């Protein structure tokens, strides 16, 4: 099977054609897809037809699948998250820059999102390369950041006031109550497959620098958050029914745009955990 891989932007992103993700793909093709994911950080497929079982089977070729601690999965498929914004909903899910599940002790390595129903216009997803963001820093700041770790938690984003916990008509999302856990990850993450370095902090789940107060941490984190979403590090994906995006959470942020009031958007996601 021959795959065609076409870059879509300078910093990250590639569209792959020649693979039916509902099929039992040969191991060699899965190896090619994984290599493209590591190299391009986010990869896209068009014109797919995936049942929940197909999506689960494809995701499991890359590792065990995550069951989200706050979002209820599909009946019979707890590892499949239905991301739905109904016409009457005011907030969407994923509507801010973040890296999936960085609030866990062992964060997800990748997420696979499949589009079923889309608005007539709007609803694109933005991706930002944290490899490019790291590489653009000065040698002095790189050295400083490589000596630091940061504290991540779901307590802010999934609190009663948090964006992710807001009520939506067709999604069951639990609020984080009490101590939800804080986990420490390096500010600069070395990718285990490529060896490339990327920044690993994000506005949704990073609370502070380890050993620093929130007040002390805020100027540095605010600088990094602003730096990391610079337009030159991003690509934008325009969805169509049957489109799939597969991104590497160790290398990218993403942002689901909420610019389609009064329309429905229905996606399914599986999230791949470390082996």
C-alpha cells in the first residue's frame, strides 16, 4: 500500500491519502503513519467511514486507549468520546489552547478525532507546534526552561467555573470536585521517538512552575503561553464529514474554534495512552 503524504504548513501538519482507516491495515502501513505523526506532529485523512468499532481498532494499533476521567464515553464504548455542540449550546468542548490530558500522571500521547456532522461554516481546529515554539527561543531561555518542571491539574478547567465543565445539551461532563490531583511534568519535553524537544505547558492545565508560587510563575507562564500560539507555529484544519485528525499531544497544542452559533457539530474522539 502506497501512502501519499503532503505537508499543509511550514511548522507542522500533513495530509495523508491512500489509507482506509476502517481496514485492518498492514503493520508496515501503521509504521508509516506513526512515523508521519512523529515527523509532522499532526496528520489528516479525508473521506473516511468509521464506525465506533473501527475507530477504536485503529486507535489501538498505536497503544492502549484512554477512558476520560470527566467526560462520559459512548454507551458500550467508554473509550470513545462524543464531542457535540448542539445549536442551542453557547460553549464548545476544547475551545481554548491545550494539550489533551496533561493533567494526568501519564498524559496521552495522541488523539484521533473523526468528523460526522459539521456546521455549514466555521468549526475549524487550530494546531500549534510546540517544537517550533521551543526552537525559536534563545539559548539562555532554553537552558533555563530545561531545568524546570511544571504542575498540571484538571482542577481549574473542570471546576464549576471552568470552560470544559460547562453544561452542554448532548455531552455528560463531570465537574472536578475537591482534590483532583496535581502532576509534575518537565517544561521541556524530549520526544521519546524523535528526540526533538518541545515546550510542554498549556493554558488550560498548567498551574505553576514546580517550587514557585502562582504569583512567581505567572509572568513566565504568560510569556510562554503568548509565545506558543504565534501564528507562524500553527496550521488550521477545515473539516469535512469523514475527515480525521490525529495529533501528537507531546508536540502540539490544539484549539477548537467556536464560531458557528446556532449550528450542530458532532465529532468522535479516541485518545491513545502510553504503552
